[in-house]
């Protein structure tokens, strides 16, 4: 299905979201609002379990904010829509796995979009940078996220100098999970998505809520919230048929059949 600058395709329980704005897949306000609607629908659709976000073509994943649109009147503090810039980084309650398949240049807000995913796969020709420093602005979301994801000094070098990382260096610092030949990127992303889609959705939801909410909490405080039944997804899991099914399947030495109930 095509929806303006975004191509959306359902493959069973997997949703593929492709940025398709020639020449570079940059994101303007309209595109961001559409992406927010797409990812909100993904979040709320019980039949969808995993999403893949990628870019059209082989050169660009996404360079972030569309500076040409900004020159034509798009305000940098304008209405990005639900989910904030790119529809992902501020989307509340997104308790399903998201895979970023980075197929080329990934910089600025495009890197922030990738950082909003749970798993990042990169083509071997992909490159990464935060060049905002060179245009006199700040990579706000990346300034918050990146020093928590990779070594502090590498993150600060990227933020303060705008230098580029190739895919292998990005993998070495833990910025991406895996580097793949460009022609095999989407096949690998789809195989991983299918693996995740066959897994226990209620467990994934609990993992994502715990990780998200516990990020700025002390260990014991986060653990106390779990034991005191203060995470809704964990309580849903513990009272579910899926948890009983997991125990039965283990006892019967068979694969479980997850229903998300």
C-alpha cells in the first residue's frame, strides 16, 4: 500500500514501512505526521506484531529533517504529529518490536529515527553521522539517547564534530546489531521479523515497558515496581493464557502456540 511519501506493506503479522521521498528520503512535517499515524495504527492493531522501517533505494536510509522544506516554510518546531519526529521516538505505549533496516546514509534525524528502533541492521555501505553541529543546531534526541547506547566519548565525538562512522565501526561501538551485504539486508530483516513475530507478544510487551520505564530508575526501584504489580504489561502477562501455554509446552516438550491472550 502506498500513502504519499510512505510505502506500507503488511506481511502477515509484520508491517514494513518504507520512506520513499526522492532524492534522499528526508522527512518534512507532512511525512512525519503520516509516519505517526502509520506507527500508531501498528501499535493498536492486535494482528500486527513486528515492524520494519527502512528507506527506498540503495543510497539513503534517511538524512533526517528536510532542510528544503524548512526553507519553504516548515518550522523546525512545527507539528510533527503523534509520536514526534518520524512517528516513533515519542510514541507512547509502543510495546512491539521495531527493526530498522538501514540501507544507506543515516544521519541527523534519520539516525534518531533508527535509534528509536529496538534492533538496527545495516547494509555494509551504510554510514552514520550527526552533522547538525555544522549547521548551527543541535541533534536533540540523539544528545539524549546516543551517550546511553554507545561509549560516551564516541557519542560525544559524533555530536561535537559531526564525523561519520562506516557500518563496521558503527557495529564495533554497538550502534548497530549486524552488518550485512546490501542485497541481503531486507531478507535478513524479514527473517528476523518473522522470528520475532512467532514469539510471545505479551512477553515482548512486558520487556519493552520494563526497559522503557526503568531506564532512569535505580535497579531496586524498578524491581519493586514489578513485584508490586505496577507494570500493566507484566500483570497482563502473569494472568494470561499465554503464560500457562508456555509452561504446558515446556512440560510437553513441544513448541508453544502464542495467542497474545
